[in-house]
C-alpha cells in the first residue's frame, strides 16, 4: 500500500483511508456489527491503516464498532475521531467548549478501547467559542498524551490560521470531489502554505459519482441523502451528465467510475488522503485500485476544464447544515 504524509506533521497513513460513518449512521439502517468488523479487518489486510469515525455517528455506536474492530491492531493503525457535535433530543447541537471537548475525549477513548487518539478533529467550529480556546485545550490533551495530532473539519481559512498559530494542525477535513471543488478556491493553497494535510470526505459524492443512482432511485429508511438538495430526483437526473463523463474516462482507463473519481482526488496533491466509506469488501478492493491509476498533469487539466463546464444542480447542504460550514 502506498502511504502519504499529512502535511508537515510527520503523520504517515495509507494513501486511502476508510470512512466508517456509513456502517452505522447516515446511509440507512446500521449494518450488523460482526459483518462490519470483518469489513474493517479486510481493509487492514489490504493495507489500509487510516480509519475515520466520530462520537456523533450513531451517536456513539460507530466509535464502539471501530474500537472493537481495531483492538487487535491498535499499534498498526491510525484512528481519527471527532468532537464538537452533540445529539440532544434527537437534534445535533454544536458545542466546542473546552470542558465539553474534555468530556468527549474521555468518552471516545473508552469506546475506542485505547489510551490515545491519533488524530482528533473539532467536527464543526462553534461560533460561540474562540478557536484559540479550542486549540489550547487540544494542546493540553496532546501534552497529556490523550491525542497525538489534531485537526478541524469544515473550517474557514481564518479559523484555520488562528488555530494553527497556537498548535499546528495536522489535517483539515472537508468535502472534495469531482462535483464539489470549492476547496480549490482558498483552502488548498492555504493548507499547502501552512503544511497541513487534507482529508476529503465524500470523495465519491456520497455514492453519486459511482453511477449507482438515477432519478428513480429510492433511498431506504434512515438514509440522510434525500435531505441534501443534490439528491432530489430532478438534481440526480440533471447531474447524470457528470456521471456519464466520468464513465467515459473510466472506459478509456479500463477502470470504474469510482476509481476515476478517487484517482482524480489523489492526483490533486500528494498530501491529500481521501476517506471513502463502504460496507462492502469488494468496494474496498475497488477503491484501493484507484491508487494505481495514473492521471497526467495534462489529463488533469483537461478533466478540470470539462468539469468546470458541467453545471451541477443542487446545493451541497440544506440551509441549516450549510450554516455550520466555513466558520
């Protein structure tokens, strides 16, 4: 397995990680825990050592799953989890207060069955808490040995600068894919300048870029995708133009659309590590195959020119969730 370093931090991980959220949250009814443990073990056997979860996934059940699966391999894997979003009366509430972060790390350590977390993210920036206070408590947790590295998720560039000045960030996590290129405007250049790694979630567009969905797709119970404007029937129908283009590239490269979408992300920068999620071992094998697909500088430029010419219908988030991004 090819490895990559997240910025200047020295944290080296497999070129592709595994986003574990969907195994128990967000994409339908949670899967059988024993089956998901076997999927995680398969990922390890194939060389993946970077696993992503969060306390709010479930809530709590995803960390428990990841903890159970990784106990036998703890010294050989990198665990990333997140704090800063609580579930209260069935609704998500952002809470980045230092005291809450301290409570969260203790809970995460128990559920993950470990003494330390390799990479600890603030899941969303709390506008009511100065980021300097968050960075300071993260610095304390690092000195205590409870976390080794820290990061921010969906943070704005000014927040990143302020946080990094107090305790250097190892990674920033945000969405990035062939149908969401917003990080190219400001974020990527800042991360490169500061030596911070980038961990894109949803590099396959929540599955849409694989070609698996169309206007007739019906999502199951507890699947959050219908909440997102890009997953209305109208939007999925209009955005098939993008999928067809990806399929054309895949045919030329003798690959799958998913592999092309991931190869494109990997080719963007050497310090980018996508974390596609799946519940299936065959998808893990397919995703890993993207590492071997070569896209030249000229090919990337050509692809980007075409992507820029294809309009994408639908916002990334509904209004309420959009307010939590880029703070």
